[in-house]
C-alpha cells in the first residue's frame, strides 16, 4: 500500500510528490501526460531564466523520482474509498491502494465529482469549477486532498507548485502526527 497516491504530475502534483517522497513516504505519482503546462513558456518562474512547459513538467517528474516517488503514465479512471484508505484504478496499469490521495488534476474535476467531492465555481479565467477545500487542502472526503488549479490556487505554475508543496507538507504532518519541516542546508567549507 502506498502512503500517498498523487494524481497529476504538473507543477502542483510533481511538487507534492517531491515533498512526500523526500519525506520518506511511499509515493505513487500518476500522470496522464496531458498537463496544460506543456503548452506554456516560463519567463516568470523564480529561479529559472526561461523554461518551456514540457521541460518544467519533465524536470518536476525527475525530481520526484530522484527522491523515491514511483511514476506511472496512465489515466486514473476511478477512486474507491475503503474502510482504510482508497483503491485508485487506472486504465492500463491496474489498481493501487493508498492511505491518502492528492488530486492535482488541473482543470479536470471528473474524478472528484465521481467521488462526491464538493465543488464550487472557479474564479480564474478558463477555470469553470474547482474543489471546495480548506486552507490545508482537505476536501470533504477524509483522506482526499487537492492542490493547484483544481483546488482553486490560481492558474500560474509557480503558485500551483507552491500549493502542491503546501498540501504535501500538510499530508505528511498529518501522517507523522507532528508538523513536518524540510530544509536542506548548504554545507560550509
């Protein structure tokens, strides 16, 4: 069983997977390879002079995998709540069990609606519907979290990446029973 399955590997999902895997949580990152970020060019992403959307998405996936996240490219078709955790069903790769699920599905709310998650109108241009989440990223279904565009965090990649990190830290903190901190320190000579 995975500690966390993250659905969507755009900036929010990859950022969440980076934090959860780096924290030692068994993480599965499921990507359908249809991120809207792949159509972007970034001149406004802190720390990067210029980057294409496809490069940003691939770099995010590689960072998460580097720290232990498992990555599969497939489409999640269904999520089933069990007494303990969830079963995440994919189109081609089978089923995966998880304690927690983070939805980072961008503009797509079909899985969320299938689960009975509460939605509300989006406030960003081109974002019709978002999930109703609290400040930590929790939805109305215990164990299901949301990050990024689908959670109403905005449409800018750097903001959704930060939201993915925030939600991941909140999930990790809940699983650990104490506030999680992740700060790497530059070694002095």
